[in-house]
């Protein structure tokens, strides 16, 4: 595989960051994750942290170097993450289980597979145009679908933060899964929280995200979103990846990653699991990842007995 990837998370104008993001890859598979802990519910950042860590852990265990079935992996990993959050609430005797949105994407054999619950989004861009994006599991999206409000009105609607699907909480999430989606050379996938897409429209996101290399385009886009949101700016997080088809013979860049020389059981990961400021994410080895996951909550591992 060859790709360019960049991720960043920032608190916006909030006192803490409840977003959690990660990307992990083996020689032949790549995983990207974005979770937005729901601030109106106790310990939302913990739910986001458990979800990202749990799914990253399972990817590390199963992508050696390929996932046997990417769609089945996503289904099982998301379900296990949801129940790990419930176990955490039960162990801590919380009045209610914390909640988080989630968008997850696997790239394998030149194709993308994704899953989402809530209003964290995935965008697929091709040659400067929007090919597709996920549909929000939100009250405002339902109103749009019913023709009661327009897309622009949704940004100001009082129910714009009402989500009907999430991990954690009192109900099983309504997770939406994509079909296998082949990628072309230069395709761009972006996963982000509503702090990024909320203040801007899709056209603005596409134009800014495709203007230059990702390490410059993503921070610039987040600057614009944060500035437009003003004093109420939410947490902003994005993981963006540009796919390079090796058969297309496109020239390598200084920022691109090639996994061709990785060992069959090799694994690399970059996780922002503690709301650290931009640039503070750490490249972790497998032992460090496992230790970080254990420290999040021992309840995560209880779910294994249900497999």
C-alpha cells in the first residue's frame, strides 16, 4: 500500500477535548477512526476513548497483515466497543452509560469499507469533487429527508445536536455500513467530527481540503471552521488520507507512506487518546498500545468472553 495520511485534534473554544482519533496500519490494511464523546452525557470522552482503543486493539490483533473480512471486522469491532462502554458504566456504577459518535474506515486491497453511528462524518473526494459522504444520524437530517428544512437551515436548527444513534447509552446503536468502495489514485478520504463540518458547507470543505498537501490543508480547514464557529467553537478533529495507487506509477512524495517493506506481522499506529494538543500524538509500538488500552479500562477485555 502507499498513502499519505494526516490527523489532528484540537479543543476549539471548549475547556476540554472529548474527541478521540487514530489511524493504524499493517503491511496490507489501514484503519482510521474518529469518535466524538457526547458532551451532554457523563464521561463522553471516556466513551470515545474506549471505542477508539477497543477497535484499534482488535485491528492490531486481526490484521496480520490482512483482515479476513473487513466488513465483518467493522461489525464485530463496533459491537464490542459499544458493549465495552456499557461494561465501563456498570463497573463504575454510573447513572447512565457514556455515549460517543463513531466513524471508522478500513482500506484493504485498494478498496474502502466504512461504518458510522451519529454525526461524525466520512467524505470521499475524487479529483476535487465530492463523491459521497455519510448520512448523519441526527434529528436535523431526518427533517431534511422529510423536506421540512433545507441543508443550510440545519446549521442553525435548535435540534442540530440531537443524535439518535451512538455507541454507549441505553440503546443499541443503529450502525450504517458502506459497500466495498474501490479507490482510485489520488482519492481522498476524510473522517471528521461535527466541529469541523458544522460551521462550513460541503463545497468549502472540498475546496479547502484539496488545496495542497494534507499536512497543510487539514490545519487550514480547521482554522476556517474554528474561526467561523466563533466563541462557541466545538472540538475539531480530522483524519485525512490520500490514496496512491501503486499501479498508476504516481511519483512518491516526502509525506507518503509505503508499507511494501513492512514485515508480515508488522504494525504501526498513531492514536490521539488523551485529548492532547496538535502535534502531541505519539508513535506507539505494540507493547505501548496494549499498555495504553489496559490503562483505559479493564472492562474493555470483558467483552472477549462474548465473542
